[in-house]
């Protein structure tokens, strides 16, 4: 992994991409409440840090690393999501170590693509998510290529400790290799290129295996403080295998919708890059295309699929898109005013088309106004096509191509950035997203504020009153009230009157002794019942029908202001 020690503009641009990606991933990282999915992992880490828990699931890498943070610092949403955020940020540096194969400009474009990708950003801001598996496995391959078996083994061991997502990634690589083997046989020169500079280094493989085993033993047991964690390697494999026998919760068309919704720039230019690679018989880029195809095929047939499985195809897709975009930096070969005008015209017409589409969908689409706006939309697209034909006829086909690529590329980049703010949870009001596991937690902050106000008023301590949850099982609730005295019961107590009680539904027997306030706790996007018009509206506005689940906070009547004696 040797590189020049001289600091260059290229290094500065990589630094800019890294700073941009890190800032996006850390911005308001702890603002949104942890979902049940996230809280389940965070609670394992918290219990381990407090010495009260022994359970470690199929993601011991996250649980153990986060337990170290919780041991050193007070547990928080930010710390619960910190390791995935840092792992996701590290991906931005990967292209720097592949620039000899990708090319310097494509590698730099890839770094910015990984920094701004909405899906990768959403998963990097997810506690206990699969980002650790993706980053560790990609870094393992990078270190192995650069003949660093120790570092490769450490990363491979960490990947195997990062949950079933690692086994999905390994399976996708195996399927891609199978697709490549079943393809056309290369010629003599191509076969020599495919074999590489030398034979397989079994000595390096043994060293990597030993380092990987050591990582599994050390990180998987947290230095022998959590010996059961090492079983997470087998637990992750079993979870992945069980996924083949589960009932699908995520339908295949969700994945096909997610790609153009979140990565339009990578998808369009990546497909163009695949086509060019096939025409030019470029084995490196064909291999990237086969990997992306393998991920998509595996995700579509795997019953336990999640939208997050598509993360494995984003890196190769962005690499293909970067390679294709790098071919269109030939501005100096054309008339500057003509190029600027063509790019501006293309961008302006595409932007106008988008606005007319959103306006048409916002009104009654089958109505006369909606149809009129759709007609204007079609006219704008025809005007764009005619303008590009005239540019090709009057100046050159290359100038027309340049205007289409950069005008369309800037437009798609803006769509990607807009999707980025949605997927990262930075937009207000909060939008419905495919990348994050459902259901999401809605009014957690309001519930916590109400409990702490009642406690502060009656016990002079925001955490002074004990809370009892009856008939409510939610890891997110346990996490939210982690600093309070919290007890869970199957049903409301009969012979007791706890100060604060949380139930899932109305309890008439409590209404004489308690006063209640309902809160929206869980919200689940109704993807299953969405019609094509609903999907189009979601694509444009990220809005879809939500199914809500409420909980009720009951406060004993003597704790409320109205029960205080009147002033003399």
C-alpha cells in the first residue's frame, strides 16, 4: 500500500471527500430515537458494559466495540451509532488504494460517490447495522491485494463477527465468481491478465488465517471478558441460512424501486459503464458488473432479503459509474460557449420536467389539470431531444453527448443529494425510507420529556419516579428509559398502584385512579398496500401511508397538578 509522501491536490480532494462523508454521517447522529432493531443491539452492549448481561447475538463485533464506548462514556444514541458511522466513512478511502486499477480520476470520482451515496449513508447511521460487515470485508480484500496478510486477516475476522450480512456478501462474491467462470473463455492474453502477476501465496494465506482466527478469539470474546461472543460467527451463519426458509417480509419489487430512488446517478452511468465494458472486453469492469448482478440476483431470490442487502452492489456500481463519467472530461476539445449552453439547456429542461411531474402528481393525476401538466412534461422532453439533435447536427455529436452527460449528470447528482438528506434522517418532517428497518419510533422524545417532568415535579428528580410497562415489549422503550427504574409486567397490576404506568391500549379499570396520555410509538410504512400511484408519490415526495401503534402513559391521579390542595 505504498504511496507518494508528497501532498498533492489529489490527496487534498480525497481529504475533502473524507471530510464530507464524515460530516454527513455524524451530523445529528443521535437526534432520531433508536428503533427496536437498533435498540436490541445497543442494549446488549449496555448490559455488557454494566456487567449485567451475558447475551451476545450474531453481531459480536458491534456489541463488544460499543460496550467499550459505553464503559468509558455515558450511553447515548450518538455512541450507539458511532462505530457503524466510522466504518461507513472508511469506505471513502478505499478507492485511493485501487487507483492503479481504476485510474486516478475514476478512483477520485468513486470516493465522492461513496461519500454521497444515500444507501451507504443510511446504513452507516444505523446502530448494529450491517455496515461493519461491508467495510471489514472490503478492507480485507484491499489489504490482501496489497500483500498485507495480517491486516487482511484482521479485517476478515472482524467481518465474520459482524452478523449475517457478511455471509450475504461472501455468497454474492461466490456467485459472481461462478457467473464469471460460466461466461465466455478469455483469449490467451486475457487469460494471462486474469491470472495476475504470480501464483497464489499459500504462506500469506496461512498468515491471514492465523490473524483472522486471533481476531475472532480476541474481538469475539472481548479479551475473554465475554467468551460467549465467539459463537456469534456460527450464529450469523445460522441466521443467514435460516433466511432461506423464512416468509419474505420485503417483496422483490421493493429492491427494484430502491435502486433508481436512491442511486439514480450510479445506476444510469453504471449501466452505461457495464455496456462499455462488454464492448471493450474490459475484464476488471466486467467483473464489477458481475458482482453487482450477483448481489441483485441473490437479493431477489433470498426470502430473508432486506433492502440493506443492496449495499453490496453499491460500491461496484459506483465504480462503474465513475469509470464512465471519467471519459467525459474532454471540455477542452469543444467550443466552451457551446458546451456551457448545451449543459445548461439540458439541466434546465430536465429540472423543469421534474417540477412539472411533481406538480402533476400533487394534484389529481387523472384529472384535466394533471393530464395537462403531463402533456407539458412530454413536450419538454421532446424539446430536449430536438435540441440535442440540432446541437449534434450544427456542431458535433461529441458536443451533444457532452451536454447530455453533464446536464443530466448534474440533475441526477441533485436527486442523489436530495435522497441523501431523506435517507440520513436529516429532513423535517421525517420521511418514509426503504433503507431503515421498520417500524420506526415516533414520539419517544415527547414520552421521555413527559415522564421526566412528572418525576421532577413530584420527586425533585427527573428520574425519581419508577416506571412500569404492562403488556408492552419494546427494546426501544427499554433503551429510552435505560436511566430510569423500569419494570416490565405482562398485565397491569391489580393490587398495586405504581406512580407511572405504560400500557399498549386503553385500560378502563385504571381510569378512576390514573390519568392517561397516548403517544404514537411505532410507525410502519404501508409498503404492502401501495399502488403504482402511491409508489410514484413516494418516489417524488417520500410520503406514504403509515400504520401507527400507540402506547398510553398513565400517571397516578395524586401526582397531577389538579390533585394538589387549593391555596387558602
